[in-house]
């Protein structure tokens, strides 16, 4: 059995040597509505959806637009929707999908062209949390000591590759485009919890509003879709606890 | 049009570190992908420095690291450059840690270090097995903190050079769908490797090496390109990287008869011999019929135990699950060598300066040379940060001198050339990807781990033919906006240039040294070949010359492990 983006399929489901890939295509610079365009892709047992899309680009239509780089599920470029699931195209194998595959761009972000979406708002949210270590102490010549237990507190958040799967899966994001989104807030949790960081209470105050940490409604789609097992909702909950403690003057800094 | 002080092409570790060193000046970083997607992030195992944090390493030293690097290079590294790399290592690690890199730690809070290939002492600092990812995110956070200008999804196609100096770059803005020019007093290429010239490579699909080819066509010499590193352990099927750290943590390599065959090839260091030695060992085992059917050997991690695997090698565990359907705690990983790194590259000095005034290069696309004929694991991440900073500082000093004015006509000519090329492609007939795939077969089959004259001559002839064919390739559309097929077609001649330089260099070098192994010239020949290959563009292909190696610190010796 193969677990594919939350659904179980029997191994070798629909063993086929040709897949019909339907890609939702559009271009923001023209007025036509997005429409599915179909491509027949011959393949062997090992082809991934990403490889299929690149095969289409190489052999059928060079203008098919998509983002990609590492092909090994570590760079976060190829996030998209495959048969309704938000995931990375490079790690979904055609052998585990039905013979017809529907591929769409990430939701919650404006489409630039085909599978390329405008990530500006996503990057801006992330930059707003000041995603770098803030400290004012004299760091000395050598490394600041940090125990394995201290490192463990940020362990899950540091693996985020900013693929935007969570941002795209979040229904609150859809409802409120101004919401900072799970990834940015998880990044803030990463720095707030880093034993070396000294950013002070203002940083939480800045995100304590309905488009910040109070925008989350614990739907947990972010946790479902994260390819890196980051749990942004947990990070947000933890930031809320800190914010409340600060408000009540209860937090030791 | 405004003139930049510096245009940096490449948004990976080397380019970003240089940008940080140059902040305060008018700096633009151009990257073909968002910087956080740069291939630096895929580096897994670690970054070397003689920190002496491990109990077994209390008598480690910068000197030992230097010697290991030079010996690892099969004595082709320029020794002062290698010494600089190792001297600057500790401060580089501490700086990245101060900036927030989440290094894995010892119980006492110090940065942990693991054993890696080609050294007897653990000096490879790591952040689980995602070291590149953590370093890159840390650096990019600093870029945002300093608000350095980054232009994403710009594909540079020409380096503008005239009168022996640089004037800027020209390329395509993928989102705007237009050809753009950046006039600049200095240009830095930090464009990474060329793995995708080969069929089997660990590299990202974007690693076409176009930066090196653009410099070559711009008249810059290219050094030692025949030295291609084949990483011993890439996952069978996809060639996704399985870090040397897996062997550093105690993983064993076994052939089909269950033997730890490295005892025949490097009895002392075994699985942690330098990469070229392990890659040849694995390839030999497979050719001799002692590999598994399909052509691979096994990397067995089972004895490390569930906890150690998930704590130290979680990325590897996920890669094995996603791409080989294997639980690394239960089953050994199928691995074989694959192209991984380029020791050679744009010919620069220790300041990163090329012979073209104002044109610099650093990181994997450059060749100083610190890695000579073979690179030690953990030294590439180090190189990007050390030489990123040193080159940035050198450019700062360069820019302190008054500039000599931009040749806008030369920039306009470069722009016109691109427009012509795009037009020609729209009228072409042949499929670019087909030619590209045949080139990859030639390189992987005949310019791989083991090379010999007949195969290399045949490879050169086939590449020449493919280069002729490439003139007729077509792009489905001449539109400039997010047109991946057009970029493939534009980069094809560049990749073929690199294929030719690698091939010619390998054919000419009638010895075996480091990663370049000739079955018909199986020994190292210091009498004739202790020198760097320098390739410059000629009418009929690359012209090769040679240059002495800086041997100022150590006598070359027999290289045994």
C-alpha cells in the first residue's frame, strides 16, 4: 500500500504505460479563463509528475510554465495540486496515480502563468517576522553554547522549506488574503524558541492581530500537507500562549 | 540606465555571502530561481573546520586540515589557496553559528563534528543531514535583514566584456518576459556546477553550468574542467545524493556477496576514503560482476539503529522512503556513483579575480584551485562561504579604485545577439531536449569514472556532431515569459561547450590523478602532468594550455589511504 498525500492506494494502482495529464493553464497577461489542456505522456514505472511535466515541456509544448529545481523533495519549488492534493510534484509517482491526472497551480496565490504562482505575498509575510537571529550580546569568538535539548525546541520548525503548501491549504488564508499564514508564523516560532534569540516582546505584539497569530482557527490543514512534518499550527498555538503571558506580565524574559 | 557597483549572478551560498560582504555598495543579486531554491540547499553532510570539539580530535589543527585537503586533491590544489580555505574555516563556522545556523550539538553545547572522507579526524560540522538547507536559510535571512536587492527568475545569457574589462550582463526577466541589461562596474559569477551535462547526476535540474560557459564564450579561461567528481553513493534510479555522512555515521558498503569490499581498495580508511577512490571501487565491483543486478551496491545503515538514523540522517531516511520505497532502518540502500561536483571552473586567483578586469567568480563555478583533482567532502560548503566572503572583500577593494565607464554599445550588441538567437530558434527544426539527452549519454558513458582514449575520441566526435546539430534546434515559441523550452534551447550550446572542454581536457591528460582516471594511463605522472589545464575558446573548440601548481608548502607524495 502506498500513502499518497493522505490517501492510501494499492501498490501499482492502475499499472499503465501512458498517463493522460490534464494541466490547468492560464496566463495573467491574457483575459482567457484558466482551462485544462491534456497531454499524453508515455512513461516507465519510475516517472514522477514533475518528470512528466518536464517531458511535456521538452516534447509537446515548451511554453508549459512550472517551477522546479532539485527533483528530490528538498527545495520546495514544485508545490502544486495533483488530483486535488497539495504536494510536491517531484515525489509523486505516476504508478501510484490513476491513468488520468489533474494538475493545478497552488491556490491562495495569484496565478502568473500555468503552474507558476505569484509568491510575493508569501515571501513578504515571511520577511515581516524578521527571519534571522536577533541578538545584542557579545557573542565572543566561538560558538554560543546550545544544548541538544535547546536545539530540539526548534527542530521541527527549522526544516521548513518555504514551499507554500501550508499557505495554499489554509482555509483562513483563502478567506483573508492579509493573513500572514502558517509558514511565516511557524518561522517566528522558530526564532522565538531559539535559545540564542533576543528579539523581545515587541515582535509578538506586531503579530498579535487577526491577520497574525489570532487568524488561525486550528483547522490543521497545514499539518496535513507539510512535506517536512512541520506543525505550524502548534507553533502558532505556542506563540499565542506567549503573547497572552506577555499581556498578563507573566513571562520571564 | 543606472550602473551597479556589483552584479552577482547566482543566489546560492557563495553569491549571497559575497553580497553580504559587499553590502553598502550598489549590489544586485540575480538568480534564475528564488535564492532559497538554489542547489546549495541540497548539500547534506556538513562543512569542515578544525574546531577540535570532539574528544577524538583534540590534536586536530588547521595544518592537518590543509594537508588532508592537499593530499585529497592528489596534489593538484594550489597550496596557498588550500591553506587559506582551512585557516578561514573556524571563523566561518562561528560566524554562521552566530547568525543562527542550527548546527547539531554535543551534550556540552558545542558544535558536533562527524567523520568524513579523506581524513582521520572528525572535523565535519553538521546540521542533521540538511546542512546546506540550514546554511542557505540563515544567509538568506541576513540578505533580507540588510535589504540587499535580489532579482529572482532572471536568466543571465551574456557577460559583456570589452577592452579587457567587464561592463555588465544581459539576460531574460522570466516574469516580465523581456531582455534586461545590468550595467555594472564589476560582475561576480557564483553560478554553481554543471551536473546536468551528465545523465546521472546528483545535481538539481537547473545546474546546467551556463555561467561557466558564458564566461568561456566571453573570453575567460576555464581551469581543470576534466576533473569531475563522481559521488560514490547516489540512490539507484534517481541518482539523488546519499550523503557521505551516512558512511561517516558508520554505514557500510557491501557488494552482492555481502563483502565490505573497501578493504581491497583502502584498507585503512575503508568507506571513508576520498570520494574518487570509493567511486572507482564501487564502479569496479559492479563491472566485475559483484554488484546487484541492475548495477549497484548496497549502503547498509541498519546496524546504526533506528534512533541514530532518525537523529543524524533523517533526510536520507525520507529520501529512501520517497524515492526507493525503502525503510533505511530495515533495508540497505541501493547506491552507485553519479556526477556530483565540479572541481574545475572559471579560472580565478585567490581573490576570485579572473584575467578580465572586474570579472570575478567564486564557489563551485570557480576554480582557484582549492580542490585540485578531487574534493574532500565538507570542503565545498566551506569554499562557498570562505571564498564568497574573500571574493566580496576583494571586489570591495577593486571598487575603491575609480571606474572607467561603461561601454553601452557593447551591452546593446549583447542584447541584439540574444534577440537574433531567439529568432533563429523560433525558425529551427530539431528538438533541443533530444540533443541534450544524447549529450548526457556521451558524457556519462565515455567521460565518467573510468576513461580511455578510444572512448574519449569517440565522445569528442559525437559532441562535435551534436554541437553542429544544435545550431538547428527549435523553440516552440519565441515568447520570453516563463518559456522553459526556450531556456533549454538557449542553454544547449552552452552545455555542449562544457562537454567539449571536459572531453578535450580528459583526452589530453594522459595520466590518472584524483577523479580523472585513465585505464590506459593508470598512474599519476608528476613529471609531465603536475599542472593545471587552462582552456580558452578557439575557432574550432577549446585551446588547451597548462600552468604550474603552487607547491609552496608540501612535497607531492604517493596518495594512499
